């Protein structure tokens, strides 16, 4: 090893991924989830009082000790308003920050497995401490031989088997929750999560997603993406250029003009790809983007990307126009293009409660906050009303396409609330869709997917 290369000092660790440890942690999770179900059912049907907050903490502790997709699923579910009791949602939202990292000896073995025994000779510097640990992998800072700052995203071991095991756990969790609350049939949600999680394991696919986003956002000066370093990447290791930036939370007290500019750039980063190409980034949590000194937005993670049929995007726009003009026939057509089935007039009325909430900022041609009035829990009150009405009429099965679009809208809305952004959302949206033609979107999408190897 050349003396000019610098590697940070080792850190103590324990092997978090030994088979025995995984079995024990699964047992703990299963026990906690089973206890959650039993206690909630007892509370609802038997009038038994439980300490939800303490029990939610115990569930988070069980999940937090288990790397893998079950933790990621818990994070996702926690962002869907009223999908869980608020005490549980609040605890599970902490999981991303609490994810434990792999120790140095384990990282060294994993890097050798991906790049060969002499992998350290391919880098000027590799930080042995993880800069960020998440549910499926962790990121290390590094430097190329040419002096370029890099981010090495290294997948945890045995994630394929972990995904399959955790998807079985998810199916059990959904079955338990279905007994507690029959207002939503989660079968299509499970299928959607299953497909997206399996895709996230393939870092070569994620590299193609980055190329796709670079193509889609090439004319957006306020959005930045990393470059992929192909020679240092594999199916389980993704090496990219490092993008410096601050957490958006650091701008909560910034002047309004700065907060509004950040919100504007985020809006463009998410919805230009959707309305121009039928593609959406489905994981809008704060760890996946950062703010640049010029208030541009860095996009940092591209594992959870969803490609939609052009007809679905048309349906989203049709519903917006239906709500603007009170066109019930167009609303029915829009919901059907989304994948909702057996729509009664009563069901449409209930779905419109949620739709009017999501679309509300877009329908008023004025500068306003994303949510006005009591904004302490974005969407929770409306979701509770919708759940209550759905239970009354027998429930609904949301189509799988609905999952990530709804999550992105709510996730971004929550960020805009944290920034206290006040923008004319209507004009921004109208600018996006004013020349929309479904056949032109289909052509752009097909060309972009072909150019980036996704078709």
C-alpha cells in the first residue's frame, strides 16, 4: 500500500448479520408485532387500556436492531397518514437515523468481495466509518486516485434472502392490521412494495436510474445529481461523486425567500420527471436530498423509482381538472385509469375527500402554504375522516400505482410544511401541465428508457 493513501482508524464493532443474530432479531420483531396486534385488538374490542407510546418505543427498538427491508417498510408505512396509530408512526419515523452501521472488518470483507482483494489500491482514501447507515446499505466517503470526492454505497450482506423473509413478515403485518382496520385492503400495496424492494437490491439498476434522472432534469438548473463511477460499481456497490450540502432542516429559520426557493426546486425535482416522463422518485424522506449553497437541491438516492404508464399520468391531471370544474364523469374516468374498481357514487365522494386535500394547494391561484389551518400533522385529520367513511361502506383496495404517488405527495407536502414555504402552487403546476399530451409523454418516456438501458 502506498504511503500517500490515508485510511481512517478502525472502529470497534460486532457482527450484526450473523445467522443466529438475525434469527433472534426476527423472533423479537415477530413478538413485538404480535404484541402490537393483540394489544390494539384488545384495546378496540375489549376496552383494555394500553400505554401506546411505550409499546411503540419497544417496537421501534426491535425493528431498529434489524438491518434490512422490514425497517424500510416500517419507515414507508409511517409516512402514510393514519396507516398506523400516531404514536407508532412517530416512533417508526426515527428508524432511518437510528440504523446501526457495519463495522470496519465487515466492510473490508464486503468491499473485497465487490472490487477484489486489492480494492484499497483503487482509491486514494476510504473512510472506515460510515457517513450514513440506512436500511439496505451504508455510505462511506472516499476519494479517487485523481482526487475526486466519492460516495461508496455498500449493500449489507444477504439482502436477497432478507428481502424475501421480510416480505413474508410484511404480509403477516398487513393481515394483522387488516383485522384491526378493514377500511383498506393492502394486497396491492404489498405487491407494489415487493416489486420496488426487489428492484432496490440491484445497484446496477439504480445506476441506470441516475442516468435517467440526469436526462430528465438536464434543463433544471436548481437540481443536481451525482455521477456514477462505473469502474468502482457492481450490483451491490454503487460508487458516485460526493455532493456536498446541508440538511433542509437547517433552513427552517432561514429567510422566506430562501425557504421558498428550496421548495420550488424540490417541486421541480420531483414533478418534472412525473409529468414529462411518467417517472417518480418514491422515497421523499429528508436523508435523500440536501441543499446546496445556491439553494439548489442535491438528489442522493435513486433506489426507489417508479415508472408509470402515460395513461396513469393523464388520469392524475384529469382528476385535477375534474375537481376544478366539478366534473363527476371525468373524476370517475380518472379514478378508473388509476386502477380503482367498482366505484359507486358514495365511494367517489369519499375518494374525493382525500383528492381535494392533496390537490387543494394546486387549485387556488394565489400564494399560500401547502396546508392552511392546523398543520401540525399533515393529512392526519383528513385521512382519519376518509378511513372512517371507508369502514362505513366496507372498505377499498387501493391500486398499486397509487402507493408511491400518494407517498410522494404527502412526503413532499410534509417537507414544504417544515420549510413553511409559501408559493403559488397553482401556477407552478399549470406550467408543468399546460402543454400535456399523453402521446408526447409516451414518446419521451420510451426514448429516455431506451437511452438509459431501462427498456
